[in-house]
């Protein structure tokens, strides 16, 4: 659907290979994920009720997922009563059409946007460009990747694949005038200067939403830069795009989840800016948009209610799973090829883009379980990845070589006598390929021996040796 | 079940130990017997089925689950020298057979009796090795399945603390995956290599004589990488050290 075109043509393995060869990328990934991991650990250690909060967060999400229709209808009633217009989009194309229509009806020339992964998911940047509308990303990291013409590589830090030094080079070319120095503070000032005029001149501001509060009809944005407020307040029209799973019953529930979200994402206790947007400007309000539109997007989510990926609807998009993922930390976000990278993305991308083109993602995981361990809403990510593998096997998407290999192995493993024979022959054959204790090259096992040696097996299997021992014991008087 | 002084234990040696490193199986028998168990090795065992399970091949995985259940359900306990294979029996089998009215209860009963060996020795048998001595420095890698599926962390360390002369050194990222992941390491060989390279670097920085871990798959991956890099670190399964076999050949050394 909205995956970048290029990712369809280049395989996951090739993208991963390119990423692995990029040492600067590795430095950038290590800096950000390393800091995130350390800060999260400190934040969790300083919050003795973290486990209880996690259980509560999970229960809140499970409750709303079980009563999604009830809360969404309540939200629509209250949001409408507050003066907002609620739109329903069943998929990405419908969402794009609704938003583009609002922009064109308003004759908008300039749109500011605060960071929203849902906007990426539905392909909003391309849709606005196609409609001839200038789009300005106001989140600092989104500003960076907009200048670079790139997609986000992380759901919390979209530009984390770029080092500070690379950003300095980019700003030198793209900012007018260029920043006077390349220390972070001067670079941030330069970006503020670039963005300020756009904030004030925009016709429409588009934001995402971290929470949709059913009993007030408010949408909540959280940022650390304040750009969401500047995106949503000055323009005449504010458009909110949100996945339907963002619903919570009350503000208190939103705050319960926010405690988990911030600690898991950045290790902070609270975001710098936490804003509840409830309807457009009312009579007597000092500022605010004249129109507020809320586009509620399904795009595969209701399908997940009834299948094995239901628990993924709990996700609050904190990014902890990718920060703690050994694979993500080697290849970064772009190699995944979808809107959402890392472990959570490997569950979601097949939902959004189909399994046939993304079957590598659930397979490219060691099943080490660290993602589930840090997930603030206890999503059993490895179990969900395994569910994709099961579907992939059933749908015969796995490569023939693997199917044949597993098939032959299973025929043997289901027959202990034959398996024992094959093992005895196998270890003797394997010994022929090695010298000393190691095998450095082995036909058909290049995946192993390209990078590491294989211990040469002992001459006889355990079972042979054990049986000989037992026979010896038995023969003694 | 606890409190039984001489339980009958079925040892599942695991397919990798059977083929690659029998010494781990014999170490297990020795320690279990020292702890007072009557140990048997059912001949109908092959593999727990994890390669099929992790490849999405439920049918073959379920067949192997049933075969393993039938082979081991007569014992008081089933013990494995692998957190990964034990985790498959404890969590994988009940899930895999959940909808089978005959096999689901049998899977759950077997799961409740299944233990990784260091946790069995400590948590069930209250065992500590006696009179072990090894003059060496060692570092320990927490294999992921044992750590996160079965909560194995304190038990191997408690047992190793009984070995006189053995100095344990902390490993940076001790709870981070080594990049093995079963078939992952050959299917995504380049990514696995990048992960195990970082692991090997961390191990080398400890300058320990020995690397210890509780799963042969992870050990083969790390040992194979360390050897390829020319490192001198000797790699053993935890229970080989506990059984006093660390004076013998390490993984990749000829006996």
C-alpha cells in the first residue's frame, strides 16, 4: 500500500547488507538506541510501580480493543459536540482522499505537519505533493529527513540513522542562511528560524494523535519540541489523523498510558508538551483553528480484531522494542522497508503490505524475547512473529529449499531409529571436512562457515556412547 | 513432586548435544546422579521440534511434540541441558497442542515436569556441587530462551560460585542475544554475523579464560566466531565445568 516503491524491488536481505556495510549508520544507531536503552532502564528502576503500571496499561488497551465500537461512537459524539468534524477512513486511500479534499476545499497552499507515523502509514506526504500542496514537517527530526528526502527510520526518532555531523552538513546546504556553527544548539536555532515563518503562514496544520479520549472527544498530542502546538494552533484548519486503536475511555486512562509511553520511549517522566485538543476555537478563545477535522483510520486494524494479531492493537508506539532489538541495532529502520521498523514493524508490515512481499520480516528475528520483555503493554511480539511464520509456511511462501530441508529433517526426526542412524553417519561425514577441532568450510553450510568455524563433532554420538556404556555396565557381574 | 529424594529423571540430551558434544550429556547424567536422581535416557528421543516450530511448520512440530511427550511422560521429571529446548516443551508444546483434546492435557502435564538442568538442580533438588576446583577466570552469557522463557539467571551463577578457584567476570551485554537464533544464523547470515561479532568483542574484552553458557547452539555460534577471530577463549557448557570436565577439551578442541 504505502511502502516506498524502492523497497518492493530491493530485497530485505540486500537492504540489510547495504545497511551493515554503512559504518556511519552503525554509529548513529548505537548512539541513539544505546542512550534510549540506558535512559529507559533508569526510568523504570526509578518507578517501583512499573510492573503494576504495565499490567494496567495492558488492561486498558485490552478493554478498549474489546469495546472498540462503543468507545469510538462515544468519541465521535463528544468530538462532534465540541465542534469538530469526524471522518471515517476504512483504508489508506480513503484517508488520503479525505485529507486532500479538505485541503483543496480550503484552497490550502501551505500545510504544516507535526510528526505522525499514521500519516506515513497512509502515505500522506506523497498525497499532499501530488495535490500540489507544500508540506512542511515541523518536528526537528522530520525536518531533517524532509530536507534529505528520506523516510523515517525509527518511530520516535525518525532521523536517528543520521549522525549529528551528517545533519550539520545537510543544514549547511539547505538552510538559508546556513547555521553559524555545527553545535546542536546552533543547529536547532537555525531550524527554528527556518520553520517559524512556515508555522505562521500555514493554511492547515496536520497532526497525529497519541490518544483519542472517548468521554471528552479530545485528541492528545505529546511532543518534546512544542511543534505540535505551533502546528495545530495558528492555522485556520487543524486536521488530526489517528488510527482507531488510539482510543481510551477517559483522560485518566490516557495519562496512565502516557506514563508508560514516555518512560519506555525516552526515559523521561513526562513529555515536555502534552496537549489535549478539544474542538475548534470557541467564542472568546484567544486562538485556535476555526475548523477541526478528525480522520479516524482503520487500514487493517479491524481485521486484526479477529485474527492472531489482535494483541498488536495494544501498541502505543514507544519504540522500546526496536531500541532493544539486536537486529534493528545492526541494520537500522530503513532496511525493514515498511512504515514501521523493528519488531513491532515486523508484525505490522505484513498486515499493511501483505505477507508475500514482507515474509522476511517475521523471519529475520532470533526470537530472543527482549522486545516483549521491554514492551510497556506486554505484547508477546515473538509469538506474533511466529504466527506470521506459520501463515507463511501454510501459504507456501517459504523458500523451497527450506521446505525440503525441514521436510527431510522431520521425516528422520519422527523416526528415532532412523534418526540415530542418520546422526551416526552424519557426524562421521562431518568429521571429514575438518582439521583439528574445527570445520572452516562446509558445503551447503556457507551461511555458518562464511562467518564462523563449526566445532567438529566428536567421533561418536552421545547415544552411541551411552548405549555402549550401559551395555558395559550390564555385562559386569 | 518436590521432596522426593530419588526422583526418576528422563534426560533429554537434545539433538545438538547428541551430535556435536556428548560430553554435555554425560555431565548432565553425572550431576543428576550426584543430586540423587535415577537417570534414564529414553531411546525414542530425537529433537524437541524447535526447527519446525520456528519455521512455521506446525504439523511437524506437533508430531515431534507428541513423540517427545510419549517418550517422557512416564518420568517424575524431564531435564534438558538447554533452556531453549526446555522452553519449547514448557511453553511451545501446550500452545501447539492446545486444541487437541487428547494431547493438550498431556502436554501441560509434561510441561509442568520439565526443567532446564541448572534450574532443576538448584530449584527442585536444592543441589550444590561438592569439592570442585578449577583455577581459571570465566565469563557467563545468559542464553535468551533460558533467561526470558524460564527465568534462568541466578541458578547457574549459584552453582558456579561453588567451584573453588573459579573467578567469574561480568560480561557487558550478558543478556543480549548472541545472534544464533536457530535457523536465523544461516538464513540471515550477515545480520547474525554482525551480532555475534559484537558479542565476541565483548567476550574478548573480559580477558576471561573461559566462556560459559547454558545452550549449545549459542555456544557453537560464539565459540565458532571467537575461533575465527583467533581468540583464545575456551568455551564450555556450564554443566561441564560443574561436572569437573573443564580440564578436558573445550568446544572445538580435539580430545
